[in-house]
């Protein structure tokens, strides 16, 4: 896997558990955590490229019942 992104997610009230379970079942999800604060969840996605990550977000994550907003932060290399 050569691309990683953090996806911050807002969820409708009462939908957190079902959204959490749906996210855990996605193939390119590395980790899902529930949060306290301005966002309800954070997902770490890993895939072959950022186009694939974008497709996952737009075609799958944003279509999950209860997801109201996503903010994506692509990980960039700082060099070694």
C-alpha cells in the first residue's frame, strides 16, 4: 500500500454504532476509532493510490446511512 489518508467523519445522532460496523468491514480500512469532539469518527485508509482512496470515500463511505460529512487528510512524505 502506498497511499494513506485520515478521514474525519460526522454521523447522524443514533447511527454511530452502525456506521462504525460498516466502516470496519471495508477492505482498505486500516483502523476505525470513535472520537469525542467536533468529529465522531476517524478512519485510516490505505490503498494503492489516492485515486482509489478518493473512490472509497465518495462511492462507499459517503453513501453509508448516517454519514453526514467527511474531511480527508492525505498523508504526505516528509522525506528521510
